[in-house]
C-alpha cells in the first residue's frame, strides 16, 4: 500500500466533522455545540427536556428526522434543525413536513 494511503479518511461533502459528547454522536461540530447549549438551558430551567433525531413519516416511505425536539419551560415545543448548508433535498423535505404536520421547523 502506498505511503499515506492507510491514513486516508473520506471527507464529508460539506466538511462536517463528526463529534461525540456524553456518549452521543453528532454529524457535525455545530450540532454537538447546540446539544451542549440545550443542556445548559435545561440546567437553567429554560428547557424541560429535549429529544434527538425525531422522525416524521412522509409519503413514499420517506422519513425526515429533525435534529432536536425541544420542550420549553413555558409550555411551547420547538423543532430544531442545525444546518451549515441547506440542500435542495432538505428544503423540499422541510416544506413537506411543515405542510403535513402542524409545526414549523426552526433552523440554527
């Protein structure tokens, strides 16, 4: 094997680097950082609890997963997607979810 080939790691098409916090894996540093912010908000009493990778079932056996569903202390619920780059596929699925379900997906 040529020198340096064994150290080759495929890169994400948007240069996102996977990270891990508290035994949870995240697709990007940005998503991991947002997770840490949610934990701080939970400790401060602003957030009651939150869920990760919440699925929404769409026509054609398609599933869309929002990064976080956040239950706020004031009784509201937020659906959060952490995005560094908005793809055409993401935009289309987001619109479909918002058309089929009574919610709005917030991007950070």
